[in-house]
C-alpha cells in the first residue's frame, strides 16, 4: 500500500514539475508584467489548495473508504490515474509553446494548431488527462472523494468548449482540425 501511495505522489510531483518547467523554459513568450487579477489569484489559490489537499490525502489512511475489499478498485484506479497522467503530460509536452496557462487563457499570435501525437486523436488531452488522473487517484485511494473529482467534469468540459470558440476564431486551420478530431474521447466524442 505504501508503494501505491508513493507512486501516486510521485506522479503528482512529476506532473507539477513538467508544468512548471515548461512554463519557464526559454523561448516561451513572457506573460505581461502586470499584477495578477483577483480572479487569477483565486484560481491559483484553488489549484494550490487542491494539490496540497490531494498530497496530504495520499499520506492519510483511507479517507471515506468505498470498499472493504478494495484491490480491484485500487488496480482500476491506478490504471486510470496512469493513463490520465500519461495523457496530460504528453499533451502538455506536445503542445509546446502553443500552451497558455488556464489562468491567462489567451491565444498568442505565434500559436499554431497542434495536430500531431495525442492531438491527432483528441483536442483536449490535457483536460481529459487531468480529469482521469484525479478520478483514478481517488479510486486508487478507495475514496468516496471520487464524487468530488467527478463533479469537476462538467465545468472542465465546459471550459474546453469555451476555449474552442476562441481557437476557431483565432487560429487558422482550427475549424478543419476540429472537424476531423474528437473533442474528449478518441473516435467517439
């Protein structure tokens, strides 16, 4: 059980390290040097709070356990977590300098449509991966907090749809890309 918890924590640390490392790499356009808005500060605080809460949960005994005999649930959750982690990190790496922080949510003039790698099969691998990672983590921890993670699905998917409106207007070729690529689940949705 300790190995599972260490694996889950290591995945979270790796995910965060990739984001922070790619956010600060050379060649990435600098964000405007203005103080962050209250909205951006709130989003940052919520993200940090969720991350710290999850990191703490990994070290606690089962929080709101779902099953007494939880091995199959933990195995399925770990598989979903691993898939989500892989998908989110691959999506972030493949997006490269075309990525904008959710706190900023802008399309820069140098951004281009990315349609290789995981983006060949779905338009929002980072959102889908992060949701799968969170839901899988809660299942791997045998926790009813999976319901709270599942409650994130509608607003995250709505955010993806909202982003697409902007991308259709701002990026040449995005409309064609959207016609041939599924939004959330390859070959299905």
